[in-house]
């Protein structure tokens, strides 16, 4: 075993093969799948929430975004906490918080209560998202780690697609609160397994030796950075959500956007100068890292926004019930499973390379969205083709980008790299719901007949109609909004794939000498040490 450094850090080492590593991975994947599912499972409940709670479109978007925004804003802080206090301990705390908040969501009586509960779930989800990958890195050695990370990444992809199916199955037999109540037994079982099986580990001294530490022996948590990042993201997304209803040049939207942009700018400046930043800005000197992260954001943007749109398309345009809508989303999930677990992506990687895999996967994802928009407006047949193409694209692009991000970061900083990836992916998904939802609202409101002018949702607009012709016009306006939003999402994903591939190709040509945060003279990178 490598010697222990005098500053209580250890040199980088590969862990041994833990005896129950695959069983631990299964437990981790169950916990991870629950977190990912809650990013999409609520989409199928939109009609029920609109009717039973009187929720507006903006309310529904906040119910969805509260979870992802809180989660994305806290991922880096959660990762630092896990490193300092123990990854097993924070994984257990995350499961407990997630379970309690899920119970609160199931019992919510108003949109405000549900939004608050979803935010609480986001806190627990942030701890789970960061600690699961950290534990995978701990219990698998170099030979098995790529396979383990591939399975972990596949579970993420599966969660995005399977949410509507699981949600539809529950809603077909129970009320909308069952979507959250189902998390409780999973959280309890996973908590028991974590306490029993998962070994504890924590970092000693941080990523690099630093002159100042706190009383716990590690670097202090960047609380101001966490606050600034939350202010920035919430401000920008609130402006996007409010724009269609309040007007893009209204004081409410402009003030919110200004606060958000100022918060993000202050966050970047603070991270450049604080001794122990949440986000080391030097990562963004690495073209490989930038290329992989930019692609990841656009895939999350497309997946988050498309799930929000597709479930409404199936239920509100084509007229399917919650279960039928979930079943008709299943081809996307099945395709992801088949591609990932047959190892097709691994076999194609040597032929296409990382840039080729990413641009191919994202182009297929964009093509699937476009096919649904152009061919699925009146029947499920055209949508089926688009869902299968989307599934192939997701299965090829997402694991490849996860591997690209991890390989662009020094091993001693793998946890930080995973935190950055998770933060930006979550932000991309929330932004996808907000932006594509805003496009949908703008197009829908613009095309409404005069009798329904000013309505904030499809049910509200239909309630104002008196004739079949007026109802048809309202449905056509909503369908047109859905189609336009899907085309916008397809264009964003396709362009993102091109940008990511170009950056990654340039990084490969220039070699590995691009900047990552420099190690102080005479200091070795510190790695996580198992207690």
C-alpha cells in the first residue's frame, strides 16, 4: 500500500476488489434510479394536477423544476460534504431525506406544498447523486471500473425513459400522490442495504494540500458559492417560465433575469478567487472536459424537455390515459436497455471514437424528436419511430459522455468532476423543461381563438369554448405548440452534438497537455482514503 503522507492525505491508489461489490452496485443503482425517475415521473400527472389542484402551467413547471434546480444547486456542496464527513454516511442521510420529503409530497394539498416537498426531495437527491458515483469509484478497481460506470450511466438513461411508464401504471390504479409514496419502501430497503453493505470512506485534506483547513481536518464548504449558484439558476429559469405569461419585456421577467445573470456572474468571480472553491474554474481550460459537458447539458436539455412534452402530447393531444401513455413511452426505455446491456456502444467505440459516438448519438436523439414532431401529430405510429430513434441516440451518447468527462479529469479529482457533471446535467434538464415549456406556452397562447384568449392551460382554454369548432381550434393550438417545442429541442440537441464533437476532436489533436488545476510544487494529488 502506498505510504501515508505527512499531511494526512494519501497518494492515489486503486481500491481492491470488494467482495460484495456487485451487490453494492445493485443497491446503488436502485437508489440512483429512484432519484432519476423523480425527474420524469411527475410528467404523466400533469393533467391530474391541473384538474385536482387547479395548478397552472407555471405551477406545474415549478413542481418539476423545484426538484431539479435544488438538486443541481446543491450537488457540489453535497459532494464536498460527503468527502468530509463520509460517503456512506451522506448516502444514508440522503436516503432518509428523500424518503421524508417523498411522504410530504404524497400528502400535499396545494401546489405550493407540493413545490416545497419537491425541493426537499431535491436536497436528498443531491446527496444520493454525488455519493453513488463516489462509492462506485471506491469499490471497483481499474479493470472493472469502466463496466461499473457503464452500468451506473445506463441506469441514469433508463430512469429518464421509464418514469412515464411507472408513473402511468401507478396513476391508472391510484391517486397522483402514489407517485411519491412508492419511494418510501425503496428508500427504507436501500437504507438498510447501505448501512449493512457499503464501506465507509472519506477524503483526508481535500483534493490538493492546502494551507488552511477547518476543525474537521478538511477544506471548508463553500456556502456562499452554493447560495450564489442557486440564486443565479433560479433567477434565470424563473424569467424563462414567467416570460410567456407576463411578457418578455415586463419588469418581473427583466428583474428576475438580471438577478439570475448577476448571481451566475458573481458565482464565477467568487469561485476564481476563493481559496477552496466549489467549482474549480480551471476545469474549463480543458477542451475535452468542455466538449463532454456541453454535450451532456444539451442531451439533458433535450431529454428533460422532451419528456415534459411527450407525455402531454400522448394524453392531451392523442387522448391516451396515464397508463396507456406510459406504455407508449416504453419503446424508448426498451431501446436504451437493449443497446446498453448488449454492449453495442462498447463495440462501436473503437470504430467511431468518442467524438463520433457523441455526434452520432445526439444526431439520432435530435432526429427522433423531429420525427415525433412531424409524424406523430395525429397518430402513435409516427411517434413510435421517433421514440426508437431517440432511444438509440440516448444509449450511444450518454455513457460515452460520462466516460469522456471522467477521463478528462485527473483521478485525484474524479469526485469533483462527477459533481460538475451532475450539476450541469441537472441544470440542463430543468432548463429544458423551462425553455421548451415557454416555447409551448408562447405558441399555444398565440394561436388560441378569441373566445379562449388569455387562458394559461389547455383545460382552462377548453372551459371557455362553446362549440365543437372552438374546441378543435384550442386542441390544434396546443398540438402546434407541442410540435414547435419539439423542433426547437431537436435543433438544440443537434447543434450541441456538433459543438461537443468539434471540441473533443480538437482536444484529441492537441493532446493531453491542456490545463487542469495545477498541483503545487512538491505536492502530490490527494485521493480519497477508506477509513
